[in-house]
């Protein structure tokens, strides 16, 4: 084996070792990952939930896209879905957004629409709830 | 695995097997093709608005990953992100052209590592670009610029000036042209295997009973998802197939003949995820052409493949 082959062989062994450690120890610290997407069991009693932000500018109500808040869908879900009252984190996000916008572009009211989906064949229908987002600092908890 | 192992002994045989696996003579053209494909893929990836939000994201959502914390990185402003992107772009263009190839690829890898790291500082881990990042490192350490590159042209010109006509022919093969493909395939195999293992350790075999997939299908909606979700048996079948694919992928590391089948299954797997769950994992799919030995494929097509195709063509 040449010196170069030894060095590269050490790289291969280290790389494989790293991959094994990632998987076995379930490391999730980017760029290390054990790729756990969708790994959690969701029994039939668990109901899927989605949140969407509706905001008013002028007379029009708009559904805000995550990118408008500077986030992607997963990051927005992380902000809202874990909270029993998603209106609170939504208010924080929108106040930050409003602070960066010119007055005529600011949102004057907003709410989170939380939809809890019924599983098929249960005979139940989706549950839709609304949580107001406090846009003025004095409205916050 | 020692060069001084007794000839014919177990050590010598192990070394020989290791060298046959990792360092066989292979086409430098394959490396060149992979280099251009890789650079083009990352250029396309960075051309999107992926990094647009890094500077715009609300400050309170900034949660630096350990790597960013160690490097003392803070949320950058838009100008810094634009500068990083521009530097990455030019490094990738140089790598694609084969100009100072290894340095350009290494530079692009470091810059991309920083950019992707920034993207991961908002509480969610981005999994889809990890294999592509590793590919950049592997090809940066390989003789990727020895063929079809400005480097190769310059080298030939320099040798022609210094030596005779024999120096004009560049080497078409190298013992170091195969390992990046092997290591990248290993990366893919572990990527899928880890995903399968995560499911088993978090949920056990119950993960494949259909309830978990049904949950995701109901949540993500879509016409096809809505059609499949009510049929729990179909959800169970698809879940089991996904688990078999993910956990079985490492088989193709050892049994090379299985590789085309697992790669084809991978394409079906990702397209299925896209249609059913609106999950776009195209940067992982973009790694597939990088593990294909194109010269072997061409040789196969000129030989048995062509004969097979001609036999099947009706007169």
C-alpha cells in the first residue's frame, strides 16, 4: 500500500465509523444526522394538526406564506404547532415583521387557524379553531 | 493490511482485496463527468431562494447549531449571504471547468458547509443536502481534474513544451478514480439505512402498520394521498416497502449487481414521497447520477447492451 492509499483508507474507515456512530447513537446535530424524519409512531388515536396564519392589511385578509415571515414551512410549524395557543408565537412573529415594514404595509389584525384533521372512517369531521395573534405589545401575556 | 505482509498470507490477501475494492484502475472520464454534474447541481440548488431567509428570519428564531456556535457564527446580514453565495458560485464554476479543480472544489465545499450550516440555525435540520455536501468533499480529494478540464489542457501543453510527443497523451485511467464513487454509494446506503433504523428504534415494527403513513397522508392532503389514506392496508403495504428499501439498501454495498435495482427503487421512493407527501428530496436524487460509472455504462451499451437492444428491435 502506498502512503496515499493508507491515508485514503484511514478516511474511509473514519467515515464509515462516523456513519455507524450517527445511526447507533441517534445523533442529530447538523451536519451529523441519523435522518429521523417521520420516525415517530403516530397511532390511530393521534390526529394531524396544521396551522395557518391569516392576517389583515387594509380591508383584505391574506393567508401568510412561511417565507413572508422569513421561515420555511418546517420552521414555522416548529414555532406554532408546539404551542397550545399558537396565537402567542404568531403575535411575536408578526410584531417583528411589522416593525420592519413601512406603516401602510403593516398587518393590523391576525389569527392562527388550527385545523385538526379527523382520521378516515371515524365518522368525525375536522375541527377548526381560531387563535387571535396579539399585534400590539400590550396585548401580549 | 500491511505492505510487508507475507505473500499469500491472510494479511496480504486482505490488503489485495482492499486494494481491489477501493483502488482498481478506473476511468478518469467518470470523475470528470461526476465533477461537472456535481458543480451544476449545487449551482442550480444555490440559484433558488433557499438562502433568502437566512438574513430575513426573525432574530428570536436563531438557534445556532454546535458547528456555528464553535465557529462563533451569528445571524448574517443579506450582504454577507450574497457574498458567500457569489464566492461559492465562482468556486463551482471553476470546479466545473476544471480550473485549479481540487482547490476550487475544496473551497466550494467549505463555503457550502457554512451556507448550509446557516440554513440549519433556525431549529430544523435539513437532511436532503447532506449527501451532496459529502460528495463535494470526496471529489475534492480525488483526481477530479485529471481529464476533461482546463487543468488537464494546461498540463498537456506544459508537458508538450518540456518533453516529446509521448507526453501529449494524458492518462485515461487512475487507481484513485474509483474510490469517490464507492464512498458516495456508501454514504447513500447509510443515509437510507439510518432513516430505516430511526423508524425501528423510535417506533418498532409497528411503524409499518399503516397508521403513521395515514397520519402524514391526511395531514399533507393532495388527490392521491386522499385516495390512499382511507385504505389502511395499502398504507401498511407502502410503509413496509419503504422500510425494506431503507434497511435493505446496504446490501448493495456488497452485492454490486443489486445497485441498479436499489437506485431504481430509490427513484420510485422519492417520486412517491413527492406525490403523496409533497416532500421534495431532489438533492438526494441528484446524487444518484454521481455514483453511476458512465464509462462502464457506455462500454456495456456498445457491447452486450447494444446487441440485446438490436435483438429486440423488430425487423
